[in-house]
């Protein structure tokens, strides 16, 4: 009974975390209607604010005692003394939009918002087969969600879709020490950009 209760709590926590990922869809979807320079300025402003708050909560106890309780329910243990996934997500969004073509950047950012959310929720709820701290079930959900996203992006070539699909799934699965909110869009975006050049 206790194991089931802990599992439910884990799923609820992961859903709360991934709500922030879904909110981050404003970046790729906003890119359809907002000029690149304006979007980059918006993301850079959010990044500076986020980084400032993070440094404050980590190194200044008085600031931490106000900020930490607000986000404690969605922070992973390792994030309490380090930068959170939100700051890495903003960094990844800025780098991806700055360096890659619009269509590549949009799909690369949607991988973080949609595919990574699917992987986390399915992996937490149904993950049984463990691989490098992740689950085969979660990675399968990631692969499926990414495949659907790739098919919806009509402007990408078949080569770009396949490279993006397999590259980003590997990044999601492998134990890369840098937060995947940064590595996922940047590595997948770079791979798709190179194939499309």
C-alpha cells in the first residue's frame, strides 16, 4: 500500500513539474508570430531574472527561505542546491532560437515542452525496465511523441525528422551530466540543422 501511495505522489509531483514544461510551449509557439529578436529579448530577460533568483535562493539563506517553499513541491532533491531545470530551459530556448533556423528551433523546443513531458509522466507511472536511471517505457513515450511532432512539422525534410527523432531520444535516455532542458534542444537542433544544410 505504501509503495502505491509513493508512486501516486511521484506521479503528482512529476505532473506539477511538467506543467512548467508545457507552459514553455509559449516559446516555440510564440516564434510563429513574434519576431526573433523580440522573442530572444523576452527569453534573455526571463533568464536573467531566473538566474538572479536562483543565485539568491542558493547562496543567500534569507532569500532562499522565501523562494524555496514556493517551488519545493516541484523541485528535485539535487536542484535545491543547484540551478533548477527552469533556468536551463530558458538557456536552451535562447541558444536554440539564436543559432538555428526557425523551423528547426521550433521543433527542438517542442521536444522539451511536449516529448519530455510525455516521457516523464509515462516513465513515472509505468516505468519498469530501467536504463541509466530512466525507463524504457518513458523513452518509448518520448520517441512516439517526437515522431508525431516531426510529422506535424511539414517544413522539415525526412532526413531532418529522422535525425531529430533518434538524436533527441538518445539525449533523453543517456545519462548526460548536463540538464536535458539545455542539451536536448541544442543537440537535436544542431543535428537537424547540419542535415538540412
